[in-house]
C-alpha cells in the first residue's frame, strides 16, 4: 500500500519543485508529511478502530486523496506547456 501512496505523492513533490525551483520546498513538504501522519495516527484514532488498510496516509483514503491531487497537478502541468512528459 505504501508504494501506491508514494507515486502520487512523488508527483506532488515534483510539482512543488517545478513551481518553486528549489529542492528544499519538496524536502520540507516530505518532512511535514512524515510528522503529520504519525501525529494524526497517534492522537486522532483509537487503536481498536484503526484499520491501516483504510485510514492514514498509506491507507485507501490517503491513496485516493493523493491520487486525485496528483491527477489535477498533471493536468495543470500539461496545460502550462512544460517540457515534462507524463
């Protein structure tokens, strides 16, 4: 499940690099994601109710959200006529 989340998140990080022109922006975003996911998982969901296949960033909910954002960003990149091929 982790790789299904990493592919769209990599596209999101790539888009942030294109827009900022700075490698530190996607690096900071990656760090924020790591901290946010562990904090939310720890404090918001009871252990007895937590299903890792559904909840969290590597669960089905996170994969769908990241995939939708990545598809939107791919369309944005294509419309802006960048030389990147998707």
